[in-house]
C-alpha cells in the first residue's frame, strides 16, 4: 500500500471527518473508497466509448434478427404512461 499526502480545503476535511464517523470508517478508508468509485466510473465511461467505436449498425441489426418478435412477459413490460405524461412529451418537442 502507498502513502500519499493530499491538501484539502478545511471545509472538505471537516465534511470527510463527519461522514467517516457516521459511516464508522476512517477518513483514509472513506477517501480510498471514494477514489475507487470515481476511478471505476471514469474507466467504465472510457470502456463504453471504446466499445461504441467498434460497433456498427449492420452488426446491430443482424443481432436483432435473432431476437423473437414477441410481447414481453408481464413482469418485463413498461408501465403505461398517463395522459398527462404523453401530452407533456408532445409539448416539449
């Protein structure tokens, strides 16, 4: 494990201390976890962007041909939208 010195604004250090206490972890654990989450989000975004570059409409449509054209199971259906939601969507177009 590595050690690192980080300069933080006083307000942020205070908030980290409060949050770490509430979560029952050390400030170091909280910062390590937050950094790991942020890094995962950035890496996921980069991964998706790279995958998108390799995609093609032709291959997408070829894959869809293998999907049966059937109604979804009841548990997998989207809820019906209210008349208000449909009207609001039309108004914003």
